[in-house]
């Protein structure tokens, strides 16, 4: 039963007595007026939840009354009740921000439907979303329990994202805790799946492996290079699949989304390993062997992603396309972003333009050190919201809007994702061990083998090693790796921060999307 307070203004209100009684029986509280003057005086001191407003009244017209109400309460829903269906009236009413309109004569059920749509919509959607989720919960749970290949896991993760975004839109808080618990359990099973299968993927033993980072260019970018239109390849560092689904509506307004796909990031799920693999078309071990002067180990102080353009051109040459006219741009600050947006049409002079955008990755790292950002991104929904807000006001969307006016193709992808960590586990290591919280690369690592995926021989995972005793370990679920020294301090400092490098659906199953101008 609704308890919304409705004001109904109509100079023939007596003839609508049956409607009033019907709505009161449904739980609505009504106050009626026969003219706009009295209604405005009342509304000044008695704000309502919704106003039903007759368009044609003597003295003060419905549109004049509408203007007076909006001046006091701009967000108050107003439904115009009218006999006049002329286009000019509708244009003026809609321009004055009515919420809906109904044509006289109206039935009680018509009015009830409008009230439910405007006042009870969120509640009804929330209830329906909860009901649908409960109906699907067993299928989702069984899907995660029984997923035995990468396609099944991709479907599980996409379903989890779908329901999380649905509950976020409908504000179904009571179900969200259940959902997040389910996602945690799914990540536990996903960690086991990766631990069992990752080495066979990298060793080309599995007959049906997923698309991996070092295969992305050949599978998703190269086919579009044969088309006559210029190709824009946009790599947004650390963009998760759920973040992509959140910004997708903004892009679909002016771009045609041809393929909404995903692939698996290699381990470690970091820029150094995954993005270099994307541009080189090689595994980290192959990069280190073929280009030892370009590959940087974890302990090197030099920038570890300074050779992406070199790797890209080597890969183009390897596939017989070294004649392709290429431009490469790495965007790490606002001024660089503005500059490329201002000169967007220059990109059309190239067959392939690569743009690497680092904002989302910088956001996740800055959040660790900034109390303000921690408050702004207190949970997953807030993290998505901040990503959407950035994107919708960024030079990047300005760039894409400009390019959408021309005949182009676009590939948008990420190199890896991130996960919010909350469970510290202890690892012993020497000073030369990498500082990443989701994986460690070094010698003399001491850990609980039940808590991590380890590669004592990194070559099994196509990973290089700095010395003969180097090994790798990877955290799963929402774990993060801490040293015993100052364990309490670091546990507290990094708790509930977004990290990457390890094994989770959020870090490994990432978007690759093909778009074109409409």
C-alpha cells in the first residue's frame, strides 16, 4: 500500500469523486483544488509527492500553474490531465518538464498506472529484481560450481556483473550482500580453475584455451586492419568488465557496438606483463629471450612499459604488415588528453592509431594513498560510478564523439582488471622480491602453498626469471600478500584497496569491444 501524498487540481474536481475514492482505497492520500491559485498557496507550505494538473482551467491555466509549481519545486513530478492533444501543447508541456500526461476522459486505472510508474517504480523494480535474482540464484550458484572451461567461467562472470548492475540500478540492498557473498565463493572456485588449467594454456596443451593477452592483436585487431576505414585501438589500462558495462550506454548513443567480447589476461595481471604481451604478441618469457634489452624485470628501476610502440611495430612486421601507417599515443595526464582530443581528425591520416589511456589504473593506485578517494570509492558501486563520471566528462569521450562523425572502426580493450582486497596473508621473502601485493617474484619465497598458486619453474607459465632460484606466487580471491615485518600496519593500510596482479575474475576476464561509426 502506498502512502504518497497527491495534489489534484481540476476545476471539475467534483466529477472525479469516484477516482479520488478509488485512489484512497489504494492507499494514496489526496488533496483536491478547483483552481491553480489555491493549489499554489497550499503547495508553498505543504509539499506533495506528485501533482495531477488539469490543463484547461479558468483564471490560471494548467501551464501557468505548472510554471509556478516548478519555480518552487523543480523536481516535483507533475502529470498533465488534458483534453487537448495538439502537438504545440505537448511541446510546451514537455518543455516545461511534465513527468507524464493523460488524455481526458480518464479512468481510475489510468491514473493508478501513472502513479505507480512515477512513484512506485523504484520499489516495484526493486521487488521484481529481487524476485528474479532469487529465481536465478540456484542456476548462478550451480554455474560457478560446475564451470569446467573458460567459456563457462566467462558466462558466470558476465551473469554476476549483470545482476550486480541490476541490483545497483534498482537499489536492492537486501539482496546485494547475498550476491557479493556468492561472487566471493565464485572467485574461490575460479582460483582453483586457473590453478588447474593456466599452465596447460601457456604450454599449448589445452585443445580449447581462452584468448590470452599475447593473442589479442591477431584475433581482435588485425582482422579490422584489412578494412578500408581507419582503425582506432583504444587500450584503457585496468578497466574491468563491469566498468565497461557501466560506460557502454554512453558510447552506444553515438557508436555502433559490433562485438562485446572478453578475453583472459595473462599472469601476472599487471601492466608490465599483460600490456607488453598485448603489443608484442609474445609471452613475457619470449619477450625476454628475443628482446633482452627491451624487457625489464620486476627489480629494474627503468619504466617497464616504455617500449610498447617498439613491440607493436615488431608484431606488425612479424605478421607481414610493417608497411601499415601507425600512430601511437600514451595518455598519462589531462593536458595530453586534451591535446589529442583537439587534434582528433589527425588520427584519420593513419591506418592504425593506438591510444593507451592510464586514468583508471591511476585512480585505483591513487585510491590506496588518498583518504578522500577511499571515501568516494567506498565500494564496488562507487568505484564504477566514479569511472562513469570521469568517462562522461573526459577528453576521451570528446575524442570519440568527434571521430564518430567519420567512417572509422574502433577496438576498445583493457589489459587487466583489479579486485578489492581484504584478507592479508603472510609471505617471507628477500629484499629483491617484487613489492606487488597480488603476486611475488623472487627467490627464497616462504609461503603456505594452500593459499597461493606457485610456479617454482616460471617457464611453465612462460614467465622469465631474474636468477636461477626465482619463482612466482599468485594470490587469489580477495587476498593480498604481506611481509611479517610491520604486518599489522600494512594489513590495515592496504585493506579494502583495489589491487591487481593476481587471480580473480575481475583481474583476468577483461573486455575487448569492437565498435564503428553509425
